[in-house]
């Protein structure tokens, strides 16, 4: 797969320069990255989110009906090369794959004729905050008390009581058995995007990604027998002999649906259409591996035919990712 690494780096640098006056009262992307790093003990040369992961390559085959939804090249090309990264939430490179309540991640960069198109997803339909300010307040509530080295329960409880929506992701993940592998997780992009067809039809939608394998899960006894790195080990053992496949769909909003709050889901009754299938065929090597390790998956890196919403968490992500990328690649 041909990857233009210089273009990716230039794109990241460009997003670092974004100046959004509408976010004047929100914390900066740099402040958020600093807070996430501080909460993790200020580790060096790591991603501040989803540090532990594994890179792979594959291809995307668009569904026949996809080009009627968006004029994006991703939906019109027969197949598109893809760079893929599976991960575990958090800053710790040694985080256990067995931790309940922790999200799995799936990030994909599609190498389309129009340039890279990135989609960033987690294994829950919610993010933990609806705005940068709320996310900063969440991080501050979890800061260790100097006297104990642990978060102060009264601060955590006060924040949770005032911001119940921030608990939805953890509650969702904690209530479900862990997927048996990265290949068995369902993933959600959580943010709203706008998809524009050739005829000008423009619709708000959210990405939904489901495993073709069927979504096997682990019992508590099965989980106990696993190593802390079983997801990566399983994927490396599986590939390339048994490709991993995911179906990509779009769930469309209706009037009154919340478009800018990623802590809110839409009713399951909303129209959903398939747009293609991702096949992950091999563990990344060479240039693809280097790009995956040193680069970033930018949810605002989009082609003509797909636009981001004004969701404030979505809008600040690219800048935060670029800051984290620049620090870990020094």
C-alpha cells in the first residue's frame, strides 16, 4: 500500500494551526493533552490516548448503494487500501487487555484517490464528555490527591453527580462481557458527520461498524485464563491466514436528534444503510508499520462528500492528536 507520509505529517501540522474563536471559552487542545498526560504520570514518547495497540493493513470494498449516499471516492472505488490500528484505551503501554470498562479502539486510514480518509472508533456508542470543558473537568476530578496519591472520592462523586452523562460509556462497557478478540468487537465513531451525494442530497449520519465474525465474547473463567496481551497475540496468530472483516454502515439522523453531543445515542429505529466491508489481511510491516506508529489517525481528514459536524469534541480531536504526535516523535 502506497502511503504518503509527508502528506500525513503536513496535514497534522496544518491542523495544529487551527484557530477556532468559537472555542475561546473552552480549554485548548494543548491543555487537554497536558491534563491527560499528568493524570497518567507524564509518560514520555507515548500517545496520550490508546497507546497500546497493533497495526495492520487491509482493504475496503464499497457497497453498491454507497455512492448514492456520498460522492466521496471511498464509496465509488471498487476497493481502497487501508491502514488499520487496533488499540486499548488509556496512556499505559502495558495496560491489560482484560480490564472491563475499558474501550477497544479501531482507527482506519483509507488511501483514496482524493487522499487519506480517516475514521476513528471505539467499542462504545458514547464518548465520556460532550465538550472540551466537561472533559477537562472530568480529568481534574480524577487528579490524585497529594496526601493519598489517589483521586479524592468527594471530588469524583461531586463531578459524577453533576455530570451523569459522563458515566454512560463506562456503564455500557462494564455491563458487557469482553469481546473474544479485536475481530469480535463492534465499533462506533460516536460523532456526527454529513454525507453529500452527487445530486447534492446531504444527510447527517454516524458510523456503525460490526464484526462479520459474529461478536464472540469471553466468560469470566475464560478471561482469567488469558494473558494481559491476548488481543495482540490473537490477532498476530490469526493473520494472515484468517482475515478479519467488519461491515461499515451509516445510521441516519432524524429531526430532533442530537447532532453535537457524543454522549448521546440515537434510537435504534433510525434508518441504517450498509456502505462497505473492511477486510484486515495482515499485520503491518515496513513503511506501513512506520507510518502507523509515528503518524496519527485524524478524524477531520475527510474527502469531498464527507464533512465533520460542529461537535466540539470532534473539532478539537485533530489538534490534540497532532500535539500528542509531535511530542512522542521528538
